């Protein structure tokens, strides 16, 4: 075979290789740029519309009021928690008048005496102590089942802690969960996130009703 033929064949291979490389480069250039992360877009995210707050009718014989972490320092160091105490006290009084089951909760090392004085539990009202999920390592589930509870009104601080985890745990156990948005407290963003999560989270949201104190009827 002549030197000229080898030269032509080599040139053809080079041209094919260059064409292939050019095609790959063009294909890569037309791929969409990777999406930014939520952290990159943080400042541009717009909050979704606020969820609807609904009127709720409570059957005291099958409902319980969960009063979560209204203790010192959890509540006393949070202005929004302390601001909610008068309304919580009023709801507590209504629930007691109707003979509802009322359960208080504190943190893992908390005691009955740590609960803010305005909301002090009566001697016959149980207190459980644990982390953010008040079902975890406590007798809360046993207490609720023993009282024939099908619905829990869940209030407390921190919104994204005790309220979010305990309300979610109750919902996942098939209970109806009533959450007054003026009965959960922390920073405004934490409260907003918690309300959005409870209204939209898969499985959890189907049993959750968002309301406010003035829309609760006994």
C-alpha cells in the first residue's frame, strides 16, 4: 500500500476524531446549567399563601388538651410564648370546665414545678417529661388511650420542637390533631415553618386542622 494512501487514511481518522470531539463539546454546551440549591436561592423564596384557619367543634369526652413545654426557661425566655400565656390560660380553664383530659409536658429534665405559675397543672393532671416528641419514652400514649382520646388539641413552645413533633406523632397514630396557631410560639419564621409543615406534610397533614383559640367550640 502506498505512503499516500496511508496518509489519506490517517487524515480521515483525524477528521472523524475531531468531528466526534466537536459534537460532544456542542452537546455538553447545550445541557441545562445545574439548578442552584435552596441555600443559593434563600433570599428569593416567596412564602406560600397562609393556610385556612377553620372552626372546630370539640367533643370533650373524646378529646385531650396537650400543654407542651410552657416551662422556665423554655417559655419565660421567649416573648412570644409569654404573650400567649393569657389565651392559653383561658383555654385551659374552658377545658377543665368541660371535664377534658389535660396532659402537660416538660423537657427531659423538667418537673411539674417548672411549669409557669399561670398554667400550673392540677394535682390530678399528668405531666410527662421527655424531648421534642412527647410520645417518646413516656406514658403519653397510654394516658390518651386510657382516656378514650381520639382528638388532641396541641399547644406549646417551641413551635418547631414540641408542637411539630408531638402533633406529627399523634397524627401518624391516626388521631385527629387540632393546632391553634396562636397557641404555638417561637420566632415568627419557626412558627410559619411549623404551620406550613403541619398543613402540607405527607400523611401528617391529613389529620391536622389548623385553627385559633377564638374558633374552638366545646
